[in-house]
C-alpha cells in the first residue's frame, strides 16, 4: 500500500493549486482517503476526506477546497482555491485504517485514524 502526493508549490494569496494523491495497492472507494496538513510548529490537522460518495471538510477550508476522486486513475484530488497564507503547510494524503466504537463525523478528519501516509507536498502561499 502506498500513497503518493504531488502538486504543491508556491502560490499567491487568492490563487489556486491542485494536489494529487495516487494510491497503489488498494482500490479507491473501499477506504476513506484524507488530506491533512502540518505547518511548522503545529500539529497535523485534517483538511478534507472523501468517503465513498461523501465528502468532509475542515471549517477553515469549507467553500475554498474541494476533494474529489477519479476511480479509474486511482487518484484523489484536492482543488484549493482562494488560498490564504494560513494554508501554508506540508500536505499529506493518507488512508483510514482505524475505526471507532461510535461514529462521529469528526472521525473522517482525525489523523489518528489514518495510516499509510504519503511523503507530503509543500504548499506555500505568499501574502
């Protein structure tokens, strides 16, 4: 099992970037795939998740980021629009590997429940 993230770079505030996460060794649609980010000195946080046909977003990116999947290409995308400097971080994709005893929508963005982390791609937004 492997996930490979790419597409990061430098963008100006208000600009856009699209991240890609290619997955190997398993079939999309059978596992939650999440995008996470970690800024220097901060904890890793969930950004967006695609779970079958459902999507979940952190409040900080709702209305600006869109997660989608291309099952034929085994790829999950994160379209990031209206970027702000606070979006600067290393972005990772991962596959959910843990369940919880009781369901909560917050589970979809909980890094503790994910594994098989990709190598990360740097996103830098200049103000």
